[in-house]
């Protein structure tokens, strides 16, 4: 068994369910440490314990495990020299009382539970210690009657407290003090009696400032009028603490002297808690104790996956007698993986001593190893592909397997070239078979199905599928190969019949229609040439172009420059536009006669623009006119 097996089969999730039936941390800790046993004798013993616990529950309905706590840490602290607090002593008292009750309960139950009843003989009763703790401890305090000296000290403390209260009441009623007092009541701070005094008058009231309020507006002062009694009270409280310590030490010593026997009680109670949790789980699922063997034979009659809820289709399954390898086929989402996980988890459950939800006639084998290859274990850290991770896992499984191994492989050989994957899968299955393993594998590969048909110790099985509704029936039929139904499902999903016919033809004879590919290539080449011709056109002055970004037309003013930009006239403005953002609409020669002066297209525009600039007082336009005048004068 390995961690990967437990994780893939959700073994720990099953343990969490069983653990929820424990009444204490003792049983929960045992279930946390529980592992499936590979010993037929141990598994038989575990199942018998669960059966006896179930028989008791069915007979009496209730197991008296109240008051059971995990007191291991308390006992460990005692052994390290710690003196127990009253709360800890109360827990131990309750635990010892619980041990005594369960021991009494198990007496006379030999008829229903001979093994569990015998465990009760190992429990030691400590009624004397229980009585001592009950006598000396009340809740979280040492009781006054625990000793004569403690009772005497506490009576003196009560008398002193009464005298202090009397003095403070007089202090509060005194008219002289009314101005100083913030609140008219006695406040106990740090086990000292105080009066709330206004901060402004704290130096005018004789006494000790014990505490100040968070806002600083109030000082809690122990008035000097009670100083004599306050000092006496402090001494008495010290004597009280010393006497309590003596009592707690004596009780701790009693427990320390019996710690060996108490530890045995802890172990027995922990076992009881775990066993009865298994029994409660068995009752909840109406579980059964299956018949056992150690030679690989599994026969599940109406078995149910322990973690699935709702209306579960029971699994009828058999392997290990007429065949030792089962190849399961069928459509995706048809329940193939659930079958693997059901068989695997029920195996782990039985070897852990859990009853399983199955019918009479169910028989399970005890294996030394249960290995799984289910799901995607792709490793980003180790750069392993899905296929590589599966192969790595299978290599480890092959090296660790023996004749007492259950192998569960989902989609074996998938994730690579189908021919190579199928060949590799068959070779791996053959190797595991020769090692004596019990094998269950799912696949879509026809080659593996065919291999299974031809091998006398292999068998095919199929998952039923309701074609009319596209719903899986989750029912395993042994002795039949399943179909993936890919084409049929594709038809239901809307793929055209013509495409499906071609797919069926290609799957059968591999005679592909390559002409379609050639036509596609010719068209692609022509499209590329057209694009190239567009890109290599040299725009000329006067060409009418379409501006893609403006969704409008313009006239080329300057041809393409070194940056692949073309200058165009657009709405009385000159724009530089990259050739990729243009599309030729009409060439200049198609728009104008041969002897047409194209510059006039832009001269008229420039003159109109200059006139508008002069009218709005453009300095740039005025400078241009002045320059033209000077040039004329020089001539």
C-alpha cells in the first residue's frame, strides 16, 4: 500500500466518515493511524470486532462511552513532574468513572461479543481515586472540605472580607468622600477591594492606587482605612494557596502511582471507541462482514461505493477464479472508473476492519499490495507529461508487484500514439499477469479488447449505456466488449450525417479523400498571391483610396515613403497613413484623362486653405504672403 493508492481511492475520506462516529479523541487518533492490514488473520480479527460491536448495538442500542476524554497528555504531564489543576483532576475522574461503567457494561456480554467482552477484563477500576477527587474538587476549585486546615483558612478569609466590606460601606456613605468618588460601589481589582475615585482627587484620598481606567478618568484606590485587613487578607490567601497545593499534590501522587494501569485503561478505551465507531458506521450503511480469502478471489454482490450518495446502482462483480484480468470498455462517463474505485476502496475498507455495503455472498481477498493508476498525475515541477507520469507510475507498480497484488488501471496506454499505446498496454498487462497479479483495467483500444478475447485468463466487460437518452446505466456486464459510441454520440450532438459517414469510412478502410486537401492548398496559394499583389502595389498621386480607420475615401497626395506611409488628402487635410491601413479603390488613370494636371487637385485646395487661414488671422499664413511679396520684389 502507498500514499498514492490511498489518495486516488479516497481512503482517508472514508476514514473521516468512520471517525465521525467516535466519542473521543482516543478513537479518532487510532483511526488516523489505521492502515489496511495484509494479514488474513488480522483482517479477520478486525472484522470480527466490528461484527461484535454491531451485534451489541443492535441488541442494546447504546454503548455507555460518556465522559470518555483523551487524558494521555495529562498523564504524560504527571510523569514529567507536573501538579494537576482542578480541571485536569475532574477530567481524570470522569475518565476513570467511564472506564468503570464500560467494564460493568461489558460483563455478561460474552454471548454477543466474546472478544470485546474479554477486553473489559483489562480495565482496572479506581473507585477510591474517583471518590478522593469528588470529595476534594468541585468544578474548577479545590473544595473547602478537602482538609480541615483549608476550611479554617477560608473561614478566616470570609471574616476578613466582611470587615473590609463594612469599612468600605462606611467610606462610601461618608459625606466627606462624596466629592472624590466616581462611582458609589466597591470594585474588586486584582483580588483587592477598591473604590472608584475621580482621577483629579486621587492624591486627596489616602490609600494605594491599584488600577487606573483605560481613559484615565478613574483611579481604583484601596483606602488606607482597610489596609490592616487587606494585609491580613493577603497573608491568608497565601496560606490558602499553599494548602490547595498540598491537596492537589496528594491527588496527583495518587494518580501517578496508578499511571501504568491508567495507561492500559486508555489503550482499551481507545480500542473500544474505534471499534464501536466502526460498528456505528456499519449500522448506518447496513453493512455486512464479507467472507475472506487470500488467493485473489473477489465476488461483490450488490456492492456500493462508500462515498457515493443518492440512488447508487449496485455493483455485481467477480474476478480471480475463471479469469485473473478484467478489461472494462464502454463510453466515457459510463462508470468504468467508478467500478475500479469501488473495488479498490471496498478492498481497503475490508482490510481495515470496516463492514461494507454489499449483499450476502460477497467475498473479498486480502492483498499485500493495492496499486492504482487512475487520473492525471502530470508533474509541472518534474516536467513530466501526462503519458510520462502514467508510464513512470506503471514502472514502479511493475517493480513492486507480486502474486498478492490488486492492480487498477484507468485508460491504460492512453495519451500517446494509439498503436504504440495499445502495444505497450498489452505488454504491461501481460507482465503483471505473469507476476500473478489480479488486474482490472479500462480502455477504448480495440487491440486490447481483442487481446483479452484471445487470452484464456483475461475477460472483457462492458458498461451499459442508454442510447436513447445518452445516459450511462452504471451497470457492468461481464463477458461483453463495450463500444465507445463516439459516432453515435456525435450524431446526437449535431454533427452532420455526411461527416459521420466519412468518419465511419475512414475508421474502417483508412481510404482518405486527399483531393479535398489539394483543392484547399490551391485556394490558399491563390489567396496568398492576391494578398501579395495588394501589398506590392505602388500608390500614385491621384489614386482614390479607402481609409480603413475612417471608413471613408481619400486622394493620394504623395506616394509611399521609406516608412511605408502614404500622404493623402482627406476632408481638406493632409494625413500620413501606413499602407496597411489603405485599400486601393480606383487608380488615377481610371479617374482622369491622360493629359490631366493632377496638381490642380491640390493647388485649389491649398489656395482655399490659405484664404481661410488669412481670414482667421493665422500668423503662419501672413508670413507666407510676406515671403511671396519679398520674392516678387527681388525679381
